[in-house]
C-alpha cells in the first residue's frame, strides 16, 4: 500500500544544483537508481538535450567517436549513466576548457565509485559534485501529513514507488532484480549471485549493529576480502552506508568498527521478509529500523545542502553508547534515537553519559512520539520533525 497521493515534489537540493551549474562547466549528480535524478535534471536543465548512455545505440556512438558524439551538442547536454563510457571524461575535460561555459555538461550516474574515479582523474576542479538520495521526510511533507512511523519505514522513500503507487513488495523485488544485480555485475565479477543476495539479506539483519566482517564471512560462506568487496559495491550503489565511530581523544577505549545502515528502510524491510507495516509491531529489529530511518534522513539533509554528512556514533568498550553525533565545525550535537512513542527518563541515559565527556555538546532526543519539548538541557524532538535538530538553539 502506498500512503501518499502524488504531486510534484520540489527537491530540496534544487537551488544548490542551480547554483553549482552557474559556477562549474561540468555538474555531476550521483545517487541510487530510481532516486529521481533524471526527473530533477530534466526539470532544471529543460533546454539541454537528454541522452541515456544505457541506451545501446547511444553508448556505441559515444564509444566509437567520443569527440564527434560530444560536438553534436552546441548548447549543453545531460549525459545519464555516463560511467558506462569512461572514454568521454577526458574529452569532456578538453571541450569544457575550450567552451568555458558554466553548466554545459550535466553528468548523472548511479555508481558513485566509478563516477568519482573518473571525475577525480579527468575533471578535478571543473566539476561540481552533488548527490541525490530518495525523498526525505521534509520533501514528503509537501504532499501532506506523514503517515505513522511504521507504515513509512516499511514503504520506503523511492519516488517511483510513491508516484506510481506501487506495492513495496513489487517495487523492491523489481529493484533487486533489475538494478542491484546489474550494478553488481558492472562493478565486480560475482560468480555466485545467490551468495551475494544471501549476503545482502544478512546485512539487512545487521541494521544498526557494529560491523563484524568475520561473522558476515562465516554466515555468507565467503572470504573476508570478498565481504569487503561486496560492501564496497553496496556503498557505491547507495544501498548501504557505514556510520563511522566518533574519534575524540577524551576516551581511547572507543569501538573502532563502523555501524551498518541502509539508505532506504523499505528495501531493508523487504530483504528481512517483512510483508506489511503491521508486522513491525513487536518485531525484534523495529527499533533498529526506526533508528536507521532517522539517521538516513539526517544524512539526506546534508546531501540536500550539497554537503557530505558529518554523522558518527559513539560507543566505548564498557557498553556506553550514543546513536548519532553530528560534528559541524566547533558544534557538536549529540543525538539519541528511540522508537518508543511515550517519553521515558531512561531514553536520556546515553546522552547524559556522553555529556560527561563532552559537556559542550548540544543534547537531542529524537523519539517515536509526536510532541516536541525541552527537558532541562535536552531537546526532545518528534521523529517526523527530525530535521529540526539542525536548527540553532535560541538562547
């Protein structure tokens, strides 16, 4: 079931995309497949012709005669999935210098690793780089009131799923078969796809957990180095992200491994075999999935402001932990995330423990209830208003 009636959503990143296009001859927009990149680029650069290099004919033309292919575009062009023709990047470098026109080449791709590799090699200093993830909660509010937390994290945030009112089970089954497997084949040679799919499902069962490569290796039945390569593929395809531990010298007993999260909780629910939002009530991993949804949304906020997420977690070897730390320059915001709808004093335990070590950190609790309030030095924020953690506290 889809919980929204679709209208055109203005993407938060749009003004930053327009700004970058006025400053750089090349603009790169990456992000997972089906995150809305093509729709956004066609809207912002409506006068640019659009070319998808997943089209075999266009790809062949670009590979056979890169300069001739690019010279046919006199006023700019959108090149989608451009990583399929790496030969183009060197020619784009030369031609962008010759033309010296801002926003001429608009490049899009769904494989972060390949895009960044070619841009850093050929287009360093010439390209403005942005990333677009599926809808954020603030973007969905343009349609109307958000549904309850469980239906939302079960459904996920992919634009096409919401636009076409596709059942999550149908959408994510197709997503895995049509897109994820293809990206895997493009990036690495996987001999046994069934082992890789088993590995992805194992990852979904570890949402919010500290990454244990050895454990994954044993359960997946493949070598640790293979696990590392597969994790890189999932990161490069914007399926997962690894939240790194917070490194401050005030406590050297910190856990050093990252935590694993999915960029979209709908996909994680599908991989976990969850068939409906109702199944999340009482499900053992619901709290972790809720935490995942909030942290992913915070990450989207950074990307939508054309910034890299400055998000971490804190845990020491005695068991003290905090779900998320936002480190922005000299400002540190400590964030605890609880799925419970009723505020309880023990929700604040991790925040107070961290505050003893970093007494200048701003304390924030994001929970499953709907009321925003202030409890002593802690801001208590409803999950559906989680982006307000970025707001400055009024003294």
